[in-house]
C-alpha cells in the first residue's frame, strides 16, 4: 500500500512539473518581433484536430481501419500519420493566427516573408513540444496529458478574467455585486448542466438466451444487472470534437469574410451551429458501428426485448443513434453559443469564454477525468 501511495504521489509531482514547464514555455515570445505572442500559441489544438481527423479516416476508409487493427505496429503507424497531420494543420493555422494577432508585419514590408516563415516554424515547433509534454504525462503522470495541458491554460486565463470581472462589477457597488453573484450562480449552473450532459447515456436494454461469449465492440463496457444487461450510448458521443472542428473551419476558411469574421455576430454563430450539427451527425454515425453491434448481439445469443435479431435490431439501433445525434447536436450548439449569448446580455468578453464553448467542456471533462483516475488509484 505504501509503495502504491508513493508511486501515486510521484505521478502527481511529475504531472505538476510538466505543467509548470509548459506554463513557463508559454511566456517565450516569437523571435525578432516586439510582441508577447508565444511560440506555444497554438498549444496542443493542432494535435487534437489531427487525432480527430485520423479517427474519422479509420472509420471512413478501410485502408486506415486495417492499419489500426494491426496491433502495436498499426498503432505506431496511426500515431505517425497523426503527427504528419499535426504538421500540416499547424502550417495552415500558424499563418492565420499570426495575421490575426500581429500588426508588426505591416511595418516590415522588406522582410515580412522572412518574419512570417520564422514565426510559422517557431509556432509549429512549439506545437510539437507541447504534444511531447502531453505524451510524457500520459506515460509517467496522472490523467490525460492533452486535457491537463489545455486545462492549465484555461485556468490561468480564468484567474485573470474572474479578477477583472469582480473589479469591474464592484465599481457599481450594490447593483454590480448583485449582477456578479447572479453571473457566478449561472456559471455554476452551466457547469452542473455540462457535467450531466457529458455523463448522460442512453441505455439500450438487452437480454441473453445463452451465456455471453465474447462481446467485442469499440463501445464502452456492457454493464450487468442481474439477468438484464444494457448497452450505454453517450448522448453527446463525439464530445468536444464538433465544436473544435467548426471553430477551425470558420477561422481558417472564412476569416476574411466580414459578416462571418465577427465571432459574436449572427452569421458567424448561424454557420457555427450548422457546422456543429453536420459534424456531429457524421462523427456519431461513423463512431458507433451499428451493424457490428447488431451482428455481435446475434452471434452471442443476445437480443433487444421485442426486437428481432439481425436486420430489425440494426434498424432499431440506427433509429436510436439518430435520436442521440439530434439531441446531442442541439446540446452542443447550446453550449457553443453560450459565450455569444453572454456577450449580447452585456457580459465581459474575456469572462464570456468560461460560460460555454470548448472551454467549459474541456474544464468539466478534464476534472472528471482526474476524478476517475484518482478514484481508480484509491480503489
């Protein structure tokens, strides 16, 4: 027990050490420019986007699916493909980010291209360094490295934002303090609702005729309740992926269109919502292998009550997945639009990021992941 406890404590210290290195690296600016834009500006997000793309490729294309199923060698090949995609995404996002955040390039017309190339290389290298730090946490630390790195950045911004919000509100004395308390109440309520949304599952009850042989699907564990089992399907099955993808598409492709460039505008949020719904649709249907589940149930002598095995089961599961997609996409849209709604009601722009979107889901998901990891060590 003492050995396990020491091992657990050492993992915590190692994780904190890696996060401190990341936070210190975030203060290293791009060279040759008088700015505070960090070489770690893109953080881990290009790698996250690349991982999502790789997963979709494995679901959509049999070639990549076969590679994924090729044991440890296949996993290494998929990881290499993900790293190549990370480079490509970084090379696309870095110049977009630089043009959006830096005005100095307009004053260096003669060496603008050199400065741009240097900055792109530095930011891309910073992304790979961040990815390496995340892998170190996964190997020797505690929790999901990528989530913890993202959370560290979010929490650092949150501290400054909440302090600014408090100082701005207390200037108006009683009215300002009342509004601040109301904002904090709504914020806690949104966190609670987000936890429920992330953990909420649709349970498909099943019964078995014979003893279950070898149920194999890429879904979560099938739980046992006496003589009845059920397959849990997450309502928000793709997680944060549709929101991240939608933001990336809007920033990369539509950044020069004035009506869409305003992230708090009607047209931006309308297109944002449509993209989230579309991406949620494809990711849900590609991620849940309905036919495979149906075949596995039939082979193992398991059936859904009042539903015939085979085609009827497959059709029923597709119907359930459609319902999950519809509800899940609407919930993601609501969460994604909360910051813009907060701004329209007079809220502070910096504080608005913590009222929804990727920020709230990452924070809640990361904290839940830490909780489950700690609980597993305690047990």
